[in-house]
């Protein structure tokens, strides 16, 4: 059996390349990621405070696909590759996947991200497209439930804005705004490339080195304002929408200190396991609420741990959302007391999570989605598996109890 391995390299300009060699794989997947997300519309440049319209990072992601006389997706399709992109609160990622021509696909990915083209005509056209996209999201009750709950937790911060911005903020974006955002954040040392597949790592390095558009990127000194993402919390929001069943969300805003780098990933794993112990389908508390008809199969939960903020979200449908929220609040308040009694359940949950990660390691898509490289330490699905196996019950208690003891809760209800 051929050996799988990870190779990390860095160009002279600071651009980092990670190649996860999978000799038995047919498909090659890749992601070029920029440490620039929706929360970064407010930043300091050479000491001067800059405030750009909400949604600028998402708008820029869309615009980079538009070149003079063609769309980049056509180039990928001609190579037999799929392409996509997404913008989150803290990053923008450009994705591609192919069975054929992997080196050409890598060159295409790097070239289109590092050679921007912004025209007045394209910017005007994009405003209409994104405004329609925002309208579509606004008409989606589940999306509104999530976005409004985050806004409730982080009022008066850039995190309170939708990733895509608003129709009003998008209408204010100009060519100059896009150029400033691009030259400020799309710097070599603020980006990285991950490639997963049966590919030669040194060839990837040489290809990227040859095709990287160094002249398209100017130096600047950017200071992000993510440390200011504390904001005010609104405890409750109710509104109506055309829904079949009422919907609810609970946002659990963290105030405890999260460690950096791999220790922060360990923190995230521990809190996620704690949520599993109380809210997964195998948890006794979940089943009690389910049997009481307070929760149904729509119920879900997640934990977000990013640079400058962290929160958990519980959401779903409920015939009586007020009572459901009341019972969930009781569970949340009980966690610091009940969690220390759950050593046996923790060991079982840890084994299940370990199995899930081992399965994920066979999926190049999962490997790409789990990858992070914006601290002093690079994190991949392989590192996370190691952290899971090393996590013990004392770690779980020491990490999770401060989170649940200090958490602030915001609730949102949508009724018909």
C-alpha cells in the first residue's frame, strides 16, 4: 500500500501550500483560502480606521469569477473540473475538484484569485445578482432564524451583519471599495492553498511559484478588529413569517477565554462533545424532550469557534416554542452540575466521534472542509483526530464548565 503523507511548503512571499498526498485517489480536490470574512469590513490600514459596506468580502468573492470577456467557471469546466466558493464570517475559500488535469486546475485556481478584474459594468451587474440572492435568503425562515439570532447576540458589531450584507449596503459598494479590500487582504501571507489527491507535492510547489501573480498584489499593513466582536446581547426576539410550524433558536454566546491554535481546536472538540452528551439523538435529555413533543426531527445544534467570538446554536420547529425554550434553558443551566457525572457517556461519545473522523479521513472533500491554517499551527482532520484521542474527561470538565457557566443566552421565535 502506498504511503499517504502531508507536505507543507511556503513561497518566498509567504504564501503557504499544503499537499496531502493520497496515492490511491482518483480525484484531486483543492481550496485556496483567504483570511478575510464578513466581520472584516471594519479594519485599520496603516493605522487609519477603514469602514466598508457590509457584505464586501462576499461581493469580492463573486467578482473574482468575472474576468474581462469570460467567467472563470467556464475555464474550470473546460478542464473537466467543478468549482465553487464561499464566504464565512472569517474567511473566503475558492474550491475546485477534478479527475483530469489537476496541475492545470491548480494553476487556474491560483491565477484567477491572484489576478483581479473589477469594472464598473461588472460591479453594477453583480449588485443586482447579490440583491436577488439576499432576497432569497430573507424569504427563507430557517436562514432568518439563524442570522437574526447571531445579530441578537452580537449587536452593534460587524458580526451582526449578514455575510452577504443587505440590499442597501450592497448598493453602496464601489470599484474602489473592492480594490481596497483586495489589496488589503489578498496578500500572499494572508492566503494558503490546500491540495488533496494523488499528486506530486514538489510539482504543485513549482507550478504555484511559476503562476503566482506577484505583481497583482501590493503590500499593506492591515490590522483586523476581531478582538472587538463582543457586542451587546438582546435576550429575546419574536417575529412572524409564513411558516407551517413555529420555529425557535437559542444562541449561547461564550464569554470564557478560548486558547489559540491547536489548543483552541481541542476546546472546540470538548464543547461539541458536551453538546452531543445533552442534545444528540442518543442523549437522555433530548429523548425526554422528544417524547414530550417539545422537540422533533428538525432539531439541530452546532458550535462556532472563530477568531474573536464563539457561540453555540440550538434550533428547530416546536408546536409550543415558549415551553420548548424554557425546558432547553433548564438543560443548559444544569450542564455544569450534570456533566461531571457523565464519564461513561463521555467515553462512548468519544469513541463515536473518533469513528466519524476516521471515516472522514477517506473523503478529500471532508479533509478540505476541516482544514485551517491561520494560526501559528496548521490544523487538519489528522490533527483533530489526534486531539480527540488525547482528550480526557478532566479536559472536558475544565474546558466546558466555564463556557456553560458564563454563557449568555438569546432566544428567537418565528410564529405564523
